[in-house]
């Protein structure tokens, strides 16, 4: 099957959506499908290249406004490639791509993965909601990563009948503990002792000010991996709170260094505040290393990944005292932390692998194509 994936960015750019698109694209290629990824570039020239066996086209981008890349060439590029595809798969939210998709002929099978609700840019939400409703109506199948996301999303509610759940997954081989990783992990533990880890963009909905407040009174370190517009504000809060010796802003880490930090930490925490945190791919990465989770109790896929008192603890959002208590329980009790982490690793292996995700999406594509009269020539799966 010839599959066109449309996302915001692609590797080496990082993010939850980018991780999903890359895992899906590379996995589908290994299964014998012909996959192209269409995404925004970082320059004003089109770039077409091979990345991990996947054809990636990065359209020229003029800049970014309110988190939306401005790329007038996307519409033409999408229509041209959609005409050659058996199915088009749009990853949302991505307003420009959603608008461009409305101009793709209706006989082209179209699938959407709805990664998260838009909760910022409140003044523009009514206009975006109208666009999203038109786009979702155009799609033949809509995929969410959890049942909770479908049940609590205002945008998805009218389309529940064509929504399907396919949990995100990761390649377990990425998380093998090799000697170099182990040496680096040991060095991190010697340097920081027992520590909690946060991984993600430094943006408002991630709840980092709440996390810093929760760390006051805990005799442990917190390492924050990621960058973003709140860095300056967080640096000031760390200094004002006297946390400078225990809380460290690491910036963006490369893949090897990030995996070493996952392996070395006692717990991964994700204290997000809104439904913009729809799933949390970093939770799966921590579970792959057998780490317990401490997260906010949100009406999204986060609670389906982190089951309270099974593979982690959940607390109300915006509650630093509750977050502090949960972190303390895990940080001071090796036996408890190991029990949660072992459960998480087992759940990762049975529920959140790339293989399970790929099988789910192949079924979705077959279903979407079945809604149309267009035929396709399926390629022979690789052996």
C-alpha cells in the first residue's frame, strides 16, 4: 500500500507527534509498504531526502505563528502526492494541513490521528474548532490513542462512530541496556544520587512551576531534559526557591544521553495541567526502562498509560502538595518503586509496542480504503 503521512515535523526534530510518525513510518516500510512523510521544513527551500528508509519531503516554511508553521506550498504538495497515494494519513492538530486536506478529492481515502485537543490560543479556538469539524467529517477513519481521549474531547464527540483506538507504541530494541549506556547511567547516579526526571518541552501546560514547588522540601534531585520558552522563568523560580543545587535544566539531550537518564532515574514525572497532554510518549519510554511514573490525573490517555498504584501514581493537576507526597513515596521506597516499574515494563511489552501499533494502523488503513471505490495494489510484505 502507498501511504502518505502528513505531520508537522520529522526526525531529527523531536516531539511526541514526531516520535509517533517516525515509528509508524519506519515500521510500515519494514512491513513492505511504500511510505512518504510530508512535513514542514526549517528553511525556505524544499528538501527531499531518505531518513531511515522513509522518503521525507520538507516543504518550505516562512516562519511560525502561534505554533503553526507558515508554508503556502503545503497545499499543492499535499494534493499532488495524495493523487498517487492509496491512503492519506494526517496527524493533528495541524491547522494548515487540515485546511489543505479539505481540497484533496473526496475519493482519496483519508485517516486522521488526533493527537491532542487544542487548549491554548483561546481567541482562535472557535475558528479552529469549525475547521477541525469540517476536516474530521472529511476523514474516513479517525484514530485516538485512548478511549478517554474520545470520551472527553469536544471535537471528537460528533464523530465517535468512526473513531478507533490504536495505542501508540515504541520499538523495544531502542531500550536495550548496552555497556556504554550502563556506564553512563552509573556515572549519573554517582553525580546526582537518587533523582526524579522530567522530559518534555518547557511550555505552560507541562506544569513545571508546580513541579518545582513540589520539589521544595524533598531531599532529592530533579533533572529536567528539554527546552522551550519557559526556560528563563524556570531558572528564576529555581534561584528564588533555593533549588539551584538540586534542580538542573539540561536542555535538549541526544538520544543516547536521554536513554542513559531514563535508565539512571528513580521515577519519571509528568505533572501536566490540561488535556493538551493527550498521551505522553515519554511515559512509554520510561516504562520501557522499567521506571515508575508520577503524573497528573487528566481525562486523557495519560491515565490509561499510568494506572494508579499499578505502574505509577496519579495526582490532581496543579496540586504541588499531592505531587510532593507521590514523589516522596517513590523516591524513598526502593521496593515500592521497583514493583511499579516492573509492572510498567510488563505493560509496555504487552500493550505499547510498535508491532501492536502497526497491526492496528494496517487494519485502520484497510477499513478506510474499503470506504472508497478506489483500488490499490498492495506491496508484498518484506521477509
